[in-house]
């Protein structure tokens, strides 16, 4: 499982805006926001009373959520810039203007096919018909296995997921993995608790609408929607919650294939695995055995017609960008508007850039890096990573609550972290993937199958340590506990996160804090269970683990008290941050800034001591950190995030962290008892 810096955005489908295409190249030249932005500051608020509001207040006012988004934050500014650069690369590729390589041809053809709404509309449901007929022709529940294999290969996600993963008992090898999946609402609670009654009713109407668009009469469509929802609800009930899944021992169970089969014997696993064409294997990692027991119950409980309705829906859901406009509109009406509070769909070109990045990520990433990333930036960032690791080494050595034995293991783990910057050393070879201009549906299906087969081929092989889980243009970063490595793609290494011409205070306040964040993930409540090699092994003494838990509990209590969404009088209750759900990220945020500050103190920029724009280097460090998290969102998105996002809202990624830092209090001379200088200081790392 990968630990992201920020939640990945859900993709929503969108209409064509041809006019925008012509402008993309030009707009991409606009300067990016600065790492430290004086104009963002709200001088009407004292830094010691609400530092987030002080650092971000003017920005928050000037940057409301645009109608085609459900949130707008500093990452969005860079995201939009990156999408314009990618669109300009793809426009050139589609016009045959740049390098005449086979990869560029594929990029151009994939993108142009996605953009061509007229052709998609003209074909209507024709591309969907063969698979829909296949589903309709099933005569026995026993046949479900072969159909699920077909759907999994082309990128749909019914019932469960099957993939390859590093073996948690021997992280150098890849094994097969089976996990919960197959329900579309954001979390299992959406199906089962009263809090989400309205969303559930909206979803039911949405499903009925989709079945009507597939050509079924209103009565039949309603019955199918009810059936699909029954199936999804049963799958969701058998699944673990996001919080339960944060505990590593809950999501790793190695078992023999025969044992796994016995969890859901009514499913024809032999046919399923043969249908996938995956390499044979004797044992696998079953993330969630309880889920597969639940699947067995569902297989017996629901009729073949119930399952068929459910499969029709999961199939169409996976191919929306190749579906007629009415499907796209309906999808946005529920997932975009009702669930996320977004007013308008994103322009089609944005959706198609995302789809191309998703399916041809290495081809697009390679073109992006050629255009937008310098070897100097890579060297500079690698240097910062080593400084942050040195700061962590000093920190671990100085801990008073950890025994020498556990410290030695922690230091061994730290010394083994790999630093990945920019892009993979080797790009994926797409020569076997066929992309055809004008065949949007076929392109999605073939690219998905290429990806799935690529993934399954790894089963039983050594782990490829050069492979990345994010594309090079991504404005995000992650720590992988099974590879014990941190990843910073080229996309994130730009203003406002990092700037080759900015000072140390600015770059350490922002990017170095993010590097410290990812490094700390290796030692948070989840990451600490994995050793230097990425194996799930308990290397902590009982006493040290108890001391860790006590410190972590302090952070849980701190964040549990924060309000994520203010209730509206008489209409809704306050929604609180979930301290358990966000514990790993909050631990990483707190550790990250502390490490970055310690590394910053060794730089020339901190010693210069000079004020700039009226701020000391220390003050600019903290302002640059805080401004990375300025964030506006719709109320709906904030509610959904509070339930499902492992990251706390921007306000608490700033205030929740800085109240715990003496250096911050000193930098802004916060008097004891002011809101930013509370009596209690929480510290895990
Ligand atoms: Zn994180």
C-alpha cells in the first residue's frame, strides 16, 4: 500500500471544449505562484492566534473554488499548470508535430480519440454491445467467474480485485494478491449508516438512470438499480473500513491457494484464474479473508439476474469516457454534483489529459520530463533528501523513550530508504500495445488489458525496484513501506512547492517538509511495522512499542478535537476530524516539519539571518510551510474528505502541527496561552 502526500483526485467526466485546446500551449507559459507569497497573508489576524488564517487568509479570499472543481488549493494551481503542459504535448503529438516516435503517435491517437466526442456520440452504444450481450447470455451463476475475468482484464472492477504485490514475508519477491472491491460509493459506511441516507437515495436514482440509458424501461431499470445496490451493499458490509485497513496485520494474510478457494467455494476460481491467463502460484496474500467469506454468502443469496444487473453497471462505469454524452452527464450529476458539490463538469480536454496520463503514463511522463525537468533540480532535491535523512538520524539517536536495540533497527531502516527523484530510470515499453485513432472504447480496453497483464506477469518474480507507482508529471509524492522508498515525481518539484531560484527558508519550509513527511511515514503507526527490507516484522521491544502508542494517542486526541466541517444551525451537526483515520498523515506532517527545520538550520540561508519582506528566515520557513496548505473546498467535498481522506484539512496540517513546535513559537514570539502556544505539546517523532 502506498502512502500519498495528498489524496488523489477522483476523475470526473466532462464535455468538449475545443477552444481551450488552442490556448493550452500559450497558457502553459504563465508563471507559477511563488513558494512564499506575500499577497496571501491576512494581516488582520495575529500569527499566534490562527497561523493558518494569517498565512493564507488573503489567498483564501482571492481563490474561491472554481465552478468546475470541488476544492481549490495550492496544489490545484500547479495541477492546472501541469495539465496545460501535458495538453500542449498531446496536441503536438496528435498533430504529428514533434518527435515522430511510435510512443508519440500512440499518445496523440489516444488523446485525439478521447477528445472526439462527435465520433463517440455517433457510435452510441455500439462498442458496448458485445460485452453487454455476453453478460445477458449468462445462464448459470457458475459462469460468473469467466465473465468477471473478462471484465477485470479490460479494466472494470466488479466483486473483488486481483493483482500482484510484494510478499510481506519476503519483500524481495512479488506474489498474487486478492482484496475487497466492487462498490462505487466512497466508503462502506455510505451503504450502511443513517448518516448517508440522502447520498444512498441519490445513488439509487443514478443507477436507475444509467440502466435507462442502456435502453431498459423505467420499471426494469428501477428493479436493476435495486438489485445492483443490494449486491454492492452486501460487498460493502463484508469489507473493512478505511480505519481498519490502516492496521497492517488486518490487510495481510498469506495463505495457500486451496485455503483461499475455500473462503468462497461457490466461485469458480480455476476458471477465473485461467481466464486471466495469470502465472500459476501456490500461495497468495489475501488482504481481507472476511470479505471473501462475505462474497460466498452473496453468491448464494443473490439471483443470477441480480448479478447481471450489477455487472452491467460496473462495466459501463469503467468506460464512461468512451460513452455517449448522456452517460457522462448522469455520472457528473451524481458523483460530481451531489456527492462533491461541484457546479460544472471539467472541460473535456482536462478529462482526456488525465485519462492519457492514467493509461499511457510512462510515454507521457517521458515527454513531460524532456520538456519540463532539469538534471540540476534532481541533484538539488537529492541533496535535500540526504540532509533530511541526516536530521532524522540525529533525532533517532537523541530519543529518550526508545531503547538502544530498537534504535539500532530504526537506524538500519533509515539507512536503507531509497530516494527516488523525478522519474524511473527505465520507461515502460508500450510496443505491444495497440492504440487506434477513432477507437476510444477499444483504446481504453486494450490499454487496461496491457496494464493488467503487465501487473500479473510480475507474480513469482523478484520485485522491480525501479518501478514507480506515480507518473512523472504527478503533483504528489509517496512512501512505499514494502519497498522502503520515497518517491518525488518531476511534477511536484516546481513552484509553489520548490523553486531553483527561491531561498533556503522557502524551499526547506515547503519541499523539505514534504520530504520529511514521506520519510516519517516509514516510522508512523503503519510504517513502523515494516523493517528495513519492507518485511512485515515486529522489530520493536514491547516497552518501545507501548511508548510509541502512548505518543501516537496524544496526536489522535489532538486531531479528534478539530472541526472539519461546521454544522449549519438547525440543519447539520459539526463534523470532526477523525484522529485515528488521519494518524499516519498527522504523524508524518509533524515529523516532516521538525526534520525540515533541523535541516534548514544547517543551511546558509538560515545563518544569513537577514530579514526579507519584513520576515526573519525562520518566519519565512514557517510561512512557506503553511502556504503550501491554503485550501478552499465545497461543503460536500469537505464532508466526504472527513470520512475518507487520511489527510487532515489544510487548516490543521498547519495549526495542528505548528502548535507542537517550540521553534515556531520562538520565531513568532507567541506568548504561552495564545492559541498557537498551547500548554500541551504532542510529539511522536
Ligand atoms: Zn503522507
